[in-house]
């Protein structure tokens, strides 16, 4: 491990500088109760999706080949960018783990059998970058659901306390995603802090519908209808 020559505040300032140069939409920092030993701090990274590509989903009311390609490309870019930041942390004497931008790990304790190593949505919410919507998607405070997320866990104490949580100003009195979900997977609940995913979304119904109906588009691994519906309303607020 390299010697620590920069203070945590200097590390944070350098990361913000790198982020601006890379053109990421937003970045935030948080403290968490991670299961990772001593990795109690996190960096949440936001990258915007093409609004044009997302809008094409609405025209067909199903995922498009362009969306699937775009989805994979953004995930790949996020993974590479997180590796760059992680390497910077390690060169300055800190440990890190990059959480895959789109990675499912078999988890027997999960209601649907899979989960991520750490929730990107949780990190982004703790960072004050937005909130979780009724559709179980992270809604960035400016760009809504049209984003992909990345998370880095580290032992670098880059923040003393988390910023205030952002209030959900989108989902109340709106059930558009519920009514338009072809799998009837969205339960229609308003998210509250600590609520588990399965109370918002029947992920099994969502997954099975995609596998059956969209098997010719990414082998049924993407949909995006609830995102596109939400984006249409969110961006007109």
C-alpha cells in the first residue's frame, strides 16, 4: 500500500476535479453501514442516459436495440471510470472496492434470489443526489430516472456526515408507471427510508415478463418502460 500523502479533504477535491474533467453529471459522498470490513465511506457517481434513446422506448412501448446497446455502453464506461478513481485512492494509500454498475450476485436471503454487492440507489440517496421512486428506480434530482449509477466503497474518510436526504417531489398523486407496467410488477407504494425493494416492485414478475416478451433484445435483460414513462413526466415538472 502506498504512503498517504494527501488528506481526505484533498482526496475529495481531487476526485471532484477528475469528475468534472470526465464530464460526469453528478457525484456525491456518503457514510454507510457497509458489510465490507472498514469500507465505511462511499462515492456515488451519476452518468446521464441519452434522453433521445429513452424517448424511443415510448414510441414502441418496449425496449429498443438502441437502448440495450446504450445501457451496456454506459455501464461499461462507469465501470472503467470507477476503476480509475479506485486506482487513484489506492495510489494514495486507501483501500477501495468498485461495485459493478450492473451486477447481480446470487443471494439466498433476497426475496428474488439476487442482489448487488451494495445498493447504488442507497449510496446515491445517502449522498443527497436524489431519491427512490415508486417504480423502484433512483430519480436524480435534476435528470430523473434517465441515469446510470456507480459506487465505490473505501476506507478514506472523505465525509464527516451525510447531507440531508432529498424529498420525493415526483411520485405523490402519480401512478403512471404502475398503470403502464406490462408485467403489473409495480406495487404503487411511495418509498420511505429503509423500505425494501420487494415492497415497491415484484422483481420476479418483472424479470419473467422481460425474458418472455423481450428475449430478442438483450435476451430479455432490459425493459425501460417505467423509466421512459417517469422521464416524460419528471422532465416536464
